[in-house]
C-alpha cells in the first residue's frame, strides 16, 4: 500500500460517523522502492535508550533505514533471531525478561525486535558509508600542541616544631637563612607530598621555596612551627599520547562525516508531510 492509499484510508476513517478512538497519527511518509516508511506520532517517544528524540532525528533514522534497505542490508529473520539470542545471553535475560524490558519502555516484544532490527541496519550502513581517515602524525602533534594538558605541580614537605626557649623569631630566621641552624634540632614529621591544588592556605607559600629551604610557618608562646621543602616537581606538560589523540580526532571526524551523510540522505529523500507546516526545519507544529 503506497502513501496515497494510506492517506485515503485515513480520510475514510475520519469521515466515518462511528465512534472511534485515535490511536496514532501519521506525521510523514518516506517513499522507498522496498516499501514506504511511515513516521507516526508514537515514533517521537523515547526509544529503548529512553532518550528523547526530535523529529529531525526520527526522520534521519527513517532515511537511513530506507538507504540500508536499498543496499540490501536488512537482516533476515534468522539473523534477527540470532541477534536476539545473543542479547539474551550477553545480559543474562530470558525471553520473558527481555519482553518485560521492552514493555517497561512502552513497546511490545515485536516492536522491540523491530527497533533492534532497525538499529542493526543503521549500524551496518554507517560502518560501511561513514569511514573517516586515520589522522596523520602532523594532525596528532598539532592537536597535542593546541590542547596541552599539564601534570600538577607536586611539593614534598615536612614539618617541625622548635620550642621558644631563649631564641627569638628573628634570630631563628637568620640562622635558617645562613644555614647555621642544625636541622637536627627540629623534631621533623614524616615527609608528605601534596599537589599544588591540595595545599592548605597556610602552606601555599611553599610554592615559592626551593628544595632544602626551611621557613617559619607560624609561631606561638611555646615555639615555632617550621616547614621544609624537601623536593618539588613543577607543573609540566603531560607526554603526548598518540593513541588517545588519534582516537579523539577520529571520533570528531566520524561525528562530522556522519552528520553530513545524514544531511545528504535527507536532502535526497522525497518526504511527504501529513501535518500542515511540518518540515525538518519546523517541527514545532507537532509539539
């Protein structure tokens, strides 16, 4: 039955005087040699992943289904049955549990299988028709240079307490600066390493110190709290990860090429809209 016959049947139903309930609404038709694909209002509901969908996304999916069918990428009933069995095995679900999974999302078992079939067709089509080239070494290095990521600066410090006794702060600081104060005089805590972002406000000043340097951090009536910078590793660029960058660049290229491929299919498609004013650019009329 072609789209005109569908429209005629719909017209006959709406002109009937018999009480009726509208169970769905036809939004658009994609004519195809292998059979017309209808876009119904119910197709606008979230799919199995429960993500909301726009009319453009649903139309693009229909266009890809038409193209996959034209290229004879429709799974056979045996292939579909094998795919369903594989899903059940992978997720350890019985037939009844899989049917319940579909039902929770508003689909019958048959509708769910149809969605999986369409998803398989789209995956096969895209893997065949959208194949971005591997990024070159130059592209990888250029991306690395423009998107440098840094390793946090790290500071290894230890703390000590010096009793006040008969020494003033200025005397202690002088001894620390000229190196005449013996570090053995301090009761040093265990050395600890901190990232710069994790340093407490009262110890931020260690970022200005050089390894081996000791400074007075605070003082009280009992004595002085000292801090010594044992070692530091300054902020530096992370080494280049060519594999990760290549994967990221290829994904960007794939998303761009996939979008262009969808646009081409929709441009070449003859879409018959059943709602006045509806188009790919103006879908607000169905909201």
